[in-house]
């Protein structure tokens, strides 16, 4: 990904490829974090806050070791206890000259 800043610097970010298919809980997590989802009639409706806490509990206690579950565990761990993922080569930005 290429980004620019107000100071006219340019950065190229190497992004890892996301494996497919994504787990069924990932869209539910997005809805729970946004506290909104679309119903069958395509109208927005509120998501109960306990859905986020149920997902958090399920994911943090999961024995799964797929990349999505490992990401979710780091996400819910909180910033202070997050460690950089060991299998994420190339995620540091590279500065380029303009």
C-alpha cells in the first residue's frame, strides 16, 4: 500500500495476504464493534453489546491457531500486552525518497 502525508513523505507498506475463506465470526466481530448490522430487509439495526463480550470470550479462550484467531486474541489482549506478531514479515514501513 502506498500512503502520503502532509509533510510530502511517501511510505510503502508491505501488507500480508489474508487467507481465505475468512471465519464466520469475523463479520460478526465487525458488526459487534460497530454496534450496527444490516437485517434481512437491508435496514440498519443495533447490535447488543453482549454480543461483543460473547465473541471476545469465545475467541480468547479458543484453542484455534489460524491467523484470524491469533489476530483476534492480540486485538482483545489490549495494547499494553500486545506483542508484535512473529510471523508478519514486511509489516514495517519503508520510507522512500520523493
